[in-house]
């Protein structure tokens, strides 16, 4: 196993926090999911192909990581 210097037990890396944030946002908002025809709110930014969905999730992860690191 790799040793991580400077981190205490229970400390989390920014990447882990950003991943959890991305999961929360994606699940709570349906971010990037393909649209289905139906009644009700149909969010924008839906992906038509799995590759597009993966790309949108990676973009969201990048935004979350920037937010966690305090970058603008």
C-alpha cells in the first residue's frame, strides 16, 4: 500500500470529496441522463449516447474538484 504523508487517519483527499459531491449532484439532479418521453419536468443537458453521458460526468467531476480546491 502507498503511504500518504501529511494526512491523518480519517482525512480525505480533495479528489474523494469531489467524487462524492459529483455523485450527489448527478443523482439529485439527474445530470446528464438520457431523456425519456413523459410528463413533467425534462431537464436540459441530457446525453443521447453513453459516451456523452460519461463526458458530462467527467466535466461535472472537474467542476466539483475545482470547487473543492477553491479554484475559480
